[in-house]
C-alpha cells in the first residue's frame, strides 16, 4: 500500500529535522522520491531513497530528473532492513507501526549519534520522541539518535582526584552514579542529546555540599568537555573520561 506524504507534512518534516545543504537525507520507503527530491531542491541536501517497489524507484528517478536534482539524489530498489544508512544525518520514515519497531534496532546500531529521525504518524514504541508536532491531523515524531553511554567511565576532577561514573541507559534516558573515593553520589538532571551528555552531581567536599555541573561530547569510548563547580567564578575547567573496556551494553533493542 503506497500513501505518499503530502507536501505540507513533508515540509514540516524537513523543518523539524532542520535540513540544510550539509545534510544527507535518507528516506526509507521513499515511494515517488518526493521527500529527498524536495530536500535536494529546496535545501541543497543530498538524498538517498530506498524502496522495494521497482515501479516507485523508476518513478523517483524520473521525478529527480524533472526536478533537476539527479546529481544530488540516488534511489535504490532494496529491502530497507539491508540498506546502508551509515552516512545519513537525517532519516525520514512513513512506515507501518510494526515496521518501525523492527527497524528501531538498526537505526540505533547503524546511525551516528546526533542523526535526526522524523517518523510520519507512527512512534518508536518505548523510545520516546524528543518532539511531536501535529500537522493537518497527522502526528510527526522527531528523534535524535543517542550515543551509547552505558558502562563504567573513569576520569578525574581538576585537582586530580579520581572519579568513577556508572551509567545505565534506555534510549536517551540516562541514570547513574559518581564515585569519589569511598563516597557514591547519585547523578541528577541527566540529559543526553545525540553525543552531548550533561549532568549534575551534589558532592560533599570538606564538609560542604557543592554542585558539580558536567557536560561533554561522547566519541566512542571517550568523553571530553567541561566541569563547573558551584560558587566558583569562572567558566569551568576541562574534563575528560574514558570508558572501561567491555562495560558497555547495547542500546539497540
């Protein structure tokens, strides 16, 4: 069953993902190719469309030629579960709900942290959308692929005292603890958007409770960013940590 996305909805999907000329937009189940063609023609993006129907792929290629964007878009007759989506910075979906759920592990496994996803009408199950908009009675669900921050991370405070962090994660929702010496502190106000992780710890130092504000960018097995101490009149100090090997668990479920 082919039901194309209307242009008002399509345009809002591109707006939600903030598509620019720097993006590669992948449409899984691309139909007549209108989403990636629109992204290429109006935003200057590159586009890849994937569909199992050879008739739709041929139609997409003709539409791209008519629109004058052949050099910026490609279309593949392919099962979307075997498609190479690793170069995508934006993924567009208008699929059946059960297909979204089957596809979810691939999206979390194959896409880079920070990749934006917009799903027309349907959710990702337990993976909560970062934003939902309604256009002409249709819900549009926006997601940002989170980095995997699970496991144990080791670092140090600016004074060189060893810190250990343990994180558990369900999609973009993160919980954890920080250990300093023999003291264990809960992590609060944790936020993960793509590869950007921020959190707060209330720590006791020399009998005084102080808030520590951590923020950093996750890159594989490392995190690097800034640490701000409550009450100190400066912009913070560099902070970095590394994940203990073999402590990470998959979030692609």
